[in-house]
């Protein structure tokens, strides 16, 4: 996980890199930076990384009930292998 933060008043950049193993979670940045809300939801939806303390961690781009996370390397790429929405 990589955070790339920028302070307009101080003209400073801050890069934060965190390693995350499968099944682990990270603390949410929404307490410090309110704009992280939708970005963390997108990361959860597409990669499956969970954020502890997030106020509304749910899917934002894929439909409810979608199986898997489309940008993970273990997601099937063949069209006949795509998991559909849960019935």
C-alpha cells in the first residue's frame, strides 16, 4: 500500500509505503484525512485490502455480491472463469 500525500500550504510531499500480507489489514487514514474515505473503499473493492476503523468499508465500483477483487493477480482472466454476482 502506498500513500502519496501532498500539503498545499507547506508545498511538501510525504510518501508512506506499507507492506500488507494476504488477509492482513491496515489502519484507516480517514481519521486524519477525510478524503481517504473513497480511496480506501476503492482499494478494498479492487484489491481486497481491509482498513481497520474505516467508517463505511463497502464496495464502490463493483456490484454488491461480486465475488473476488478484480485487480488482484489471482483473479481469473479468462471470460469463462469470471465469477458472477452471487445469486
